[in-house]
């Protein structure tokens, strides 16, 4: 009897995860209402509550995996409250840490729609519309930054992955096809060499480590006074390595360094790469999108000459995490680097008709529809809308730099793109002496820690020439002039209080 009931239940199967359209509608409407109110409250909320891991952990509703389920509407309500009370909000107008943008609200709806259709964008047949939308998104990004429209490219999880794609394409093209079958070990003792500035993001170490070159294969080229790669030092190092029988294969330029937003001299780097027959990759994860501005800095112009470029929509296209973009001049370099044809895939028909099977373009096989949020936002505001937002971010950083420069208790240090760095220097201290500099580093580090925890504003830090600096990176379309104008006084207020408690006696004014 039991068995017959089971079979009957299976015949009219209703799985525990299923939701009726009415239930979905009710839960969805409720969630969208809650999200809309949250978005409206972003400015009024602290950037963060600065809670400890213990405090946040204890706010989670359950400690063990439940055996029985809970209705979705209840779960969504409870979880929205949990997230809104215990998160850091990079959507707050005063979040300026690292290079993490405020996310376009449309992106949240796009992710909902993308997850609903749930195409697997690894194969064209599995994702006809999504594959075409991704191809168009990649083309539009290339067009925006002035990269050739005939390029190949794909979306990945972020800057690290986009840079890895460029790195692997370089390795395959310049070290040869054997590197895929025999590995680096078969290179008859030649040490592959990669060149990048000392300001390069840590992805390069991960890539060299993971993809067989080893971090010792990286040549860290010193920088000039503007923290750009020193071209003479680069040339000398390449020549020395060639003379020593090593195998130079890749130069990495940076368009917008993580610390201070420095842009390497890309046209000159392109020239050196051509001269020595090296692959030219540009990490433009942050700054590349500024190449789309009518008054783009001239150093960015060389981006179009790069063999590959990494660029992050989840930075300056304000897409919700995660989405990075890898571009290569010649799409063939992607298939030569990543393509396999396992017997269980039958996607070749699409390729014959110029459809892209993205599993052949990059490291992933199953892939989500991350293009949708980028594509929709590009259509929502157009290239003009993006140029305006990026340019406003840059103008705000420039304004902040001016304000800081004019403030007697602040020392302005660097300004590139939308990053300004500075530090708090009590007016009675004379900078330069070792003990003063050590104290200033300690003071500014403490200041940053307390400011971040306070939730009033959220800069992060940079270390330049041994100085610990506060760093404001504006990739935030919600930041206004009012937010920027408030910051110097906030910093000085924290600085004064901390200085009063922290300053060692030998640096205090004599009574
Ligand atoms: C210049 C640069 N490259 C690469 C990355 C890594 O990007 P992601 O964190 O998206 O992997 C960053 C991150 O800030 C960056 O600033």
C-alpha cells in the first residue's frame, strides 16, 4: 500500500523546493518592497557596524543544518533583516575602500532574471540568447575603451581571473603549444620571465605560482616618482635576461594601480614588447574604463595595442559582484589556450555558424549568465551615462585632493584617476624625522581603523614611500560633493582625539 502511495506521489511529484507561481509572486513582491526601502535608506545607515566575527556569527538564526524546511517568504524576510543589520554597505555614498563600487540597482534585478532562466553559458546550444548577449557585452566594453571590435573576450568572476586569462594566453602563445602538454618543466632549463612594476596587484604572484612559472620568475621593475614602471629599468632587465639565456615572454602594464591609481606608460610598453617580441598584457581592472572618457589620460591610449586586457565591470561599470572581463586582440589565442573537445559535448554546430562556445574561451565549463547585469546597465545609461559617472568620480577625487591640500592638518600625497591619498599630520609636528614618521604611520593606521569601524566613512589605506596613507577610491555613483566636503573634518576629528591619547611624550610640546 505504502509503495503504491509512493509511486502515485512520484507520478504527481511536487518537490520540496518547488514554489507555486502565486507563492513566488508573493515572496518576490515582498522581497522587492524590502529591497526598495533598503536602497532608499542607504545614506542614512552607517557604512558598517564594525562588529566582531563572534557578534555576527551569533546573529545567524541557526547553528546546525535544519532537518525540516521553512516557508520561503519567512526566510527571505528574516534574511533580508539579517543582511541589512550586519553587513558592510559598499552602496553607501561614503564607502571608498579598496576598489569596490556601489552596485547599480538594475544589476540586482538582472541577476534575478538571469538566475530564473539559468542558462549555462558554457555552450551556445545551452544558452542561445545569453551567449549572444555576452558576446555583445564584450564587444561593447571593448568599443567603450577603444579596443578593436574584432577582439575575443569573455566574462569571468573578476580582475584576478581576467588577468589569469591574459597570462595563460601569453604563456601559450609565447612559450609554445608544448607548454600545454609537456608543461614548463620541458623548457630545457630556460627560466620563463614576466615583467611588471613593483605596484602590480597580487594576481601576478598567484598566476606565476599557479601556472608553473614560479614567483621567482617575476621581475619586479622599479617605479619612477609617479609610481609608474621605469622603462629604462625594464629594457635593461629584459636584455640582461635574454643574455643570460632566460625566456622573457610577458610584460604586464597596469592601467590604474590598486594603491594609488598610477597608469603605466602603455604606448611605450607596447613599443618595447614589439621590439622584444613579448606579449603585452594590461591589467586595466580598475582604470581601463577611464579610457572611454573623451579626455582620457594619454597614457591610457596604449590600451588598444595590448595583446590582452583585464577590465572589471564590477569596479567602474558599477556591476554587482562578480564580473570581470578578459579581452584578447585575436580570439584564436583564447581557443588555442583553453579549448578541449570532450566526447560528452556536442556543441560544434554552433562554432561552425560563428556561435561561441564559451567553455573553449576560458577556464570554466559551466558558466552563469553574468553578462546580463552588465548589458542591461550599459543599455540603461548608454556610453554617455557611463562617461559622465566615471568622470564625476574623477572630479570628486580631484576636489578631495584640493581640499586636503588646503587643510593645515592634512598632507595631500597622490591623486590619479579617482584615487586620492593623504594623511593626518598634527600641525605642531615637523615631518621627516624618523621618530616623527614612525609615529605618523602609527597614528594614521589607528585613525583609519577607528574611522572604518565607526561607519561614518570608509576609506582604506596605501603605503607610499614608507608613509601610511588614507586612501579614498571613488567608484561610487552615489558619492556627492557634500560627502567629499565632509571628509577632511571627519578625519581631523578622529585624528585629534587619537593623537591626544597616542602621542609619545618625546613628541609632545614642551610645557
Ligand atoms: C589593478 C587591479 N588588478 C586586479 C585586481 C583584482 O580584481 P578582483 O578583486 O576583481 O579579482 C584588483 C582589485 O582591486 C586591482 O585593483
